[in-house]
C-alpha cells in the first residue's frame, strides 16, 4: 500500500511517498495561494508521472493520504475570513469572551489607553443567554429552558448566522444541557455548523473553554467546506483510500473528526516536523535536538529534550485564545522568501514580510520586485541558477542583482556585500529565536544537535550552527520535505481530557478512576470509528498538577493504567515533584499539591518508519564532483572557487570537508569551512564542527 504525505507550505507544496518496498520519494510543486488544492493536485500529478502512472491510476494505488490544513484554519483567523458566528451561553455569562480576564490585545500593554479594545469574534447581539445552571459538582440547579434555545435559533436564522457555539457553565463536568441544546440546534438549523464546548475542550477555566469553542465554530464552516470538497474531488479522481489530517497537537486524525473539532487544525503545519526529528535522532543516538524548519515563508523551531516533543495549551492566534494542546513550536518570519528592506532608521531588516509563492523571490522571474533571501543566496553562489528544484525553475541572477541593488545603494554597499548582509541578518534573526527558547528553559544551545529541514534550511543550517557554536548539524535526506517526513512518523490518535480540580487531601479516587474510564471508553469509540481495533490501541495517561497557589500547571506523564489507588497516587505525586525540579531546578515536597486535569492519549500502535539504506562508498570522492563555482564565504576573502558535489552520486561513508556545496534535486547543502560533512548509511548529511 502506497502512503503519501503532503505538506502545503506558504511557498511550496511538498509530497513524500512511501512505496510498497518502503522506499521514500520526494516531490515539490509551487503552492497556489488562491486555491491550495490546485498545488496539491499538481504535486500529485508530478508524483504519478514519476511512477509512470496516470493520475487516476496512481491515486487508486494510494491507501493512505496524510495532509495538513495550516493554511486553512490559521489563515482564516489571521485574515478575518471566518463564518458569521452566534453563541448560546448560560444567562449572565454572555460577556466572558469579551471580558477575558482583562486581557487587552496581545503583544500590547493592558495599561496603554490608546490601544483599541478587543473585538470579539461574536458580537454581543449574537451572544444569546439562556436559562440553565449546572453547579461545579455537576448537579443541575436549574433545568435548561428549551424555549430560550428556540428563541436564540430564531434570532440566528434572521441574522443568517453560519456557525453556532454552545458554551454553558460547568458543562465540562456535566454536559447534559449542552448536549440537548446541541441536538435542538442541529435539528432546527440544517446546513449551519454547530459545536459545543464539551466536544471541543471539556476542561475547567470558562474563558479558555468558551474562547476555544468560539474559534472552532468560527473556522468550522470553511474547514468543513474545504475538506468536503477535497474528499469528493479525490474520490472522483479514483482515490479509494483514507485521508488523515495533521492536528496541532502532534497527532493525525480522520477528516470527520477534524471537521467536528476544526480548531484542532490550527498550527498543524509546524506540528509535524518534530516527530521526524525524533526519528532522525535515533540514527545518531541523540534525544536532545533542536528541530528547525526553514521554508519559503517562516522559520519554525522546536526544542526537544529527552526525546519528548514539548506541548503547550497557552496559545494565541492573533488576539484569540486557543487552549488546545499544541506542539510547542515557535515561529519567526524568516524564510527563503523573506523580503529585505530598510527601516526608518536606515537599517537593513529581513522579514517578516514574504514574497511567498506568488510572485516569489525576484530571481524566479514571476514579477517580484523586492529582494528576498533566496535572491541573496543566489548572488552569493550558495544555490545554483540552473539546478533549482532539479532544474524545473531557472533562476535569474540579473533580476536578483537589480533587486538587491535597491537596498545596496541606500546603504552605500556593492551588490555582493548587500547580499552577504542579508544572509547574515536572517541567520542572526533565527539564531536569536533559538537562543531565546533555550535560555528561557535553562538550557545551553550547544548541548543540542541541530536537525535542519525545509527547502532553505540546508543552505543556512551550518552557518546558523556556527553562530551558536553547535557542534553537530544533521541535514536529512528528505530535508526539503521535512514536515511531510514528520507526518509519516506521527501517530494516529487523539488526546482526551477531563478536569478534577482538587487538593490531594480532598481528591476523590473513585472520581479519578471514573473519569479515566470514561475517557478510555470514548477513545475506543473514536478510534474504532476509523477502523482501529481495541487491541491495536496504545493508551497513555498523564495528570496536570501544581503546587497550591501556583498559576501554571505541570503535566506528569506515566500515570499507571488500570485502577489508581493510594500507592499509585503517591507515585504520581512523587513524579510531579521530580518533573517540577527537572523543569524549574527546584521543587517543594513540603507544599500541598493540587490536581487539575486528567489526560489520556490514545494512539494506534505502529512500527517506526524504516529508512532505506544506501550503498557504501567504493569510488573516489572526486568522481562525485559536479563542478566548481565562485562562492562568497567571507567579505575579507571575496569569491572563492568552491567544489560542488552531486548529491545523487554520494554514498555512505563519503566525507566532504568544507568549504563545499552539495546539490540535491530539491535543496542545496552548504558546508562552511569550519565543518566537515559525513554521509551516513541512510543518506543523512552529518556536519561536525572542526
């Protein structure tokens, strides 16, 4: 069965194919921003052609297609192209999403009176209160007044509302009222997207739960429309397999589940790469990894410690709070398409604006006028003009020079010096982000290996490591399709959560066991609906805890399966103290512990992705040399004739001292003079600092 992973990026759409012989094949095609499905179809057609098949014939042989919708939900929020949304909530709580604990617009001071007030996704006249009340114990104080729900529906129909969010107080404990309101809305509002907070985020903290549910409703219709159209189109073309979507939390899930919880697709693009980094770390026996993905639009970085992908639920998308568990990936606007410009102080800046896929960098010859990082890379000699994307795109050095001159002349620099300045500026920007992440967590960046992916990553990776004094850089064979590679290593499954806010002395163990049991039943049902048998499921429990008086919680993994008694509880608490010390270098065993959320991760069991080995080197390295070309490694020495090697001819054991360049069909590996590159048995390029 052929498996296909597709990563729709801001500049290129990447495709990675795992064939019947467990061999991987990678392909790239420009992304089509107006309609991402066109770019997706284009890369699939290119793939089919390489396999010597017609498009429909190829699709009929694909059993599994994994894709992500990062340009879907996230961009809908960022651009404001969301559905007209209504909110049904408990009487007296219609303003929770507007008051939002006093938060002003994110990245601004709450004391700045000149900042305009936050504008909620749902205007107040569409936030309809209904009579009902559930206590924090789950007891029904006042039954749901169904007439109020019908009144709200009438209002929504008059206003032509496209989506409805249902958020009641304490519904994470007892969702009976939400379920009934949900049932009524779906019966009475055919064609309208309806969701409820107990389906999206069944945990305590009303603002976070309400906000996340409203976001899910707001992006739900566009997500549903896109995925339905994609599914139908694929079936029409002969695809009979299964489509899965990457979730922001680092798992993959079915189309149906993704539509039901549309907010889970937010951040799905960067979430895939760390899974690939962990698999690659096994190749060189390292669990401490900096995973970086430099594409055409952004630079995504994730710090992985002890082989564990970090997650967080403290997420903001613009000014919207999204409390879903997501992979903790930090992004900065630094990619191959990032535009160089001069600010009001006369200083050179790079990004966050990007040339994207249309028109792309000036050297693409598609009408771009502003100089981008790729233009600078071309002028410096790092990337080839005649072999970009395997020769599919011929780069124009003359256009790149003209564009860079627009920033060179105001700075009184020649074109090569300006290009070198653009190159070093974007590298410094990325290095600063990595330093910020590691320093905040108390780690030394030099203690980590750097795994570099993305089309532009191998060009800049070693220079980035040089700035940070990182000793080892790993550029995978499939660096150009890094996120797609990560998708093939991701687990199929879903996270579940329940709240049980109580100090340890007051903790009800029967309730704890009941909630874990409920989640396991739900997990078997959800995964069973997509054909995963109970015996094929792997269940992992965790508990979110904190010291009494703390604001943020710590997730403690490894809670035992089965019944939890006093002894198991004691071990969980000991694990919390240990984990707290790992994260913050101290703990307080004498202080009382508070339990907050119980979590369950249910996944389908799978074997690690097998990486095909390449032959050992048997011939002289000079036979793999492709050509020599002038490269500007430093301003002091000027352009130097540099050996360029053909990546398709390199074999395991080949060692290439820098400075040198390796040309692959989908990317270029740049090796500075301070590094030596060794090719391992699965075609990773291992760069070691001299």
